[in-house]
């Protein structure tokens, strides 16, 4: 029995979701509601003490961390009926890991901070002082508490500027790589593409001044190519996208 | 032919170094001198455009990123004459990856910032303005340039305080884990231990107020157990530790 605890099909939750769809591995999705902070509720924190999705329950064993889950699925489901997304060649596999590592250590953080500033802040500000403090109390990770306080009271402008610089460099790096290779880790579509797509998809809208057909044609083409894959279409059709209340971008 | 480009036996360079010693894989070490910024010289940047060690040259193919190199060595050297440091069981392997990921995303950064503040800053301040700017120009990664400027002109006190908090939480996390398990990923000594040891070893001296037999007995015991392994002793005996010029801690 494979149960995936996740949010909707975006960010870190998308990584194992799309991996499972692409490989055709049967699983039960269990979507948590971020607006209700279900991931910080005691029943879930018992499952993952960090109070974070995604988390995979495989016959009672819980695997956490999105990238680790994707590699775990490769280690467990080796039958060719589930096509692999990890190169067999060790050198290409190392390239794949350089890219899955980069998204986790660099790319995802800058995009996340700007996303929090634009979207989560509205949620944080809509709460009463009491509701907010009660929520903060339930957040297990100290750095997440800091992020929530910043979402409510404002991120330091110099931090936002720094993060925007990192986003610009990330887009340039992806564009450069995709100008020399069809997929990030080389000739084949791999976990490197899925894990980076999890963050990059949607930037055509949220960061359209950077991610458009003129400024980053290869990146846009790569985002489109992944969106057009049947597994990706199926995932988006079958998985509820959450609506964050009062999270409309400023006019 | 296996050539490892590295600094001395500490931090990220220690990860593949100790892995190679533990597994008995023959290799040629090529130690670069950080005080002379050899890793930013054109010949090396051609090899690794990030200008960072460690980097592994395997028959002309270059693998970068210390943790990726350790996994690469597992993927390539599968002969039982080179004992594996990666659990065969997928669940335990996932635990190993949670720990190698954590050190790369969290533990190493806070220790590194304090280390830069205490040690590298003396190097950065010893340079003339001209030398310093010339050096900065050769640093390929923008975030590293920022770190160098901060080393020369001072890290923001609130950043140092934040990083010290992270170090305290890291030590508590390691101590808690080692109270329930002999090794980080479970019953066996794995890459999880090597990659965390790379950062933790030396904290008995540099952070003795946190890492001592009273405050963190399991962590100290774990550090000692790894230091006592014959492969570790051999590595330290055969690998030159670099002396950073003018890097004595303040009296």
C-alpha cells in the first residue's frame, strides 16, 4: 500500500506526484488542505515530525523529503513495467543528482520566498493575532516560524531583492542548460526535469517578465513539453489544485 | 584513473576522501591550496566552472558536488572488494539520504558562516584592497562573492546570531538521533555518518561549549568512534591539513 500525503500539484508535492503518474505506479493520494494547516495537525506531525508534505507511507514505513521519495520509488519499483526516470549510466545519474540537489538548495528557496511574500502573506495577515499565534505554536520547524512572522509583518526588502537576483540567475542557468541539452540531465527526461519543473511551472505567469518566449525560449519550450506529456495532463486533471483564501496577487 | 581534487581533510573535501579510504578504492589525491585560491584559477575553473572542490575526475569525466560524488562512487564501484557505505534496503537508504541532504542544506551552512567569520575573515582582511578585488573577480559564484565581502567587512550580527541558533539546533538534533541509533541512518555506518562527520569533526574544539561530553555525550562518542576507525586514521595521516595564514582565532 502506497499513500502519498501531499498538497495540490505544485512545488515539492508535485515531485512525487508526477513521478508516480509518469511511472504508472498505483498509489492513493491523500491531499491535505494547506489553508487549514492540516499538515501541522497532531495526527500528521506524528507521521512526519517536521509537519511537512509530501510524505509517503509505504506499508507503514514513512519516507519524507520530496527528492528522497523520488529516489526511493526508483530503488523499490525496479520492474520494467514502471519505466525508470533515473539514468542507468552513473555519470548521467550524477548529473541528474546535481540538478535535483540544485533545485532543493537554491532554486526552490528564492521562488518560495517571493511566493510567500506575494501569496502566503495575505493568508498570514487575514488571521487574528490569536489565530496567528496559535498557528505559529503548531509549526514544528523554527525557520518556518520565522517565515510565517515575516509573511505577516513583511519580509526585509533587502532579502526580497537578494531572492529576486537568485531567481534571475536561476532562470539564466536553466535557459543556458536547455540550450545545450534537450533535458536537464542529458538526453533523457529524468527526475532532474520533474524536480525542477515542480518549481519552474507557473513562472510563465508569476514571473512573466523573466520567463517568456523572448527572454527564455528554451525554458518556456521545456515547461510546455512537460505540460504536454500525457502523465502530466492526467495528474493535473485528477489532482485538485488548492485555492489559497484571500491569496489573489495585488492588482 | 580516479583523481580527487580537494582541500585538506575537512568539510566537503573530507566526504569523498574518507569514502575512498573507507572503501579502499585506489585514487590519486590532488590537493589544492585554498590560501592561494588555486580553486579559482582558470585551469581548475575549466574543470569545475563553479570553482569549488571537491571534484572527481574519472577517466576524463568530471563529477562535482561532494555528496553526489559519494553516491557516484557507490554506483560505479559495486564490487564487494570495495565495501559499500550505502544501505541495500531502500528504506534505510532513504534515511541515509535524509541525513546527507540535511547536512548539505542546513548543518553545513551555519557552521560554515561562523567558520568564515572566525577564520576566513582574517585572510580576507590581510589582503590589500587591490588583491582583494582581484580575488573577488575570480570567484565564479555570486553568493560566494557576497560571503567574501562579508568576511572582509563583517557579517551582519543578526545573521551570526541566527546561524548560532541553527548550530545549537543541529547539535541537539544529532545528539537526539545518536541517542536512539548507533549510526545516523540506522544500524550501520554509512555515507550519512561520513557526510555529517565532515562538518561535525572539530566542533569539540571550535564549539566546545556545545559539543562536549556533558552537553552532547552521544555526539562526542560518535565523533570519537569515527576518528578511531583505521580508514579515518589513515586518511588523516596521509593527507596534508592546510594552515590558513593569519587565521589564528582571536585571543
